[in-house]
C-alpha cells in the first residue's frame, strides 16, 4: 500500500470531530477586555484624595463592542470571573476554529482516488 504522507479522510474527520466536541463543551464565550482599577471619590476630606494607596476599589470593568459601539460595564467580582472565563473560552474557540479550518482544507484538497 502506497502512502502519500497525508492523513486519511477518516483520520481528518476524527480530528475535526474532536475539535467540535471541545468547542461544544464550553459554556460561555464573549469578546472584550477586562480591567481592574482603583478610583478616587472626589471628596477632599477622604483619605483617597491624598493617599494613592488608599483609593477605593478595585473596580472591575469590561469593555466590549455592542452594535458597533464600545460599551463599558462595571462588574461584580462573581461576574468578573465569569467574563474572564468567557473571554478565555472565546480565544480558545478561535484557536480551535483555525485548526478546524486547517483540517478541512487538508481534506478538501486531498486528491481523491479515481473511481473505476
């Protein structure tokens, strides 16, 4: 049996099925950026006005695009960890989709044996 060094169609389909399973196992996915920062309250008598280490917070903020506009949201600590996981999932999905595309291209371009 002659081998061309390219994986078989069956093997390619197994690998893409594995990629699809990994994607479908993720619960949340979203884009955006997370920031944690401290703030001053604006009251002259407050300790945050004179001491940078005494600022209020940290406050967790999520920036993302919605309907073509940049939206900023303040998140509770529990929301922060969920959005953090969702952003990591989205990046992993994009990586897996790139692999899926690569596998699909290999299968599409693989020469088919002539039919008798």
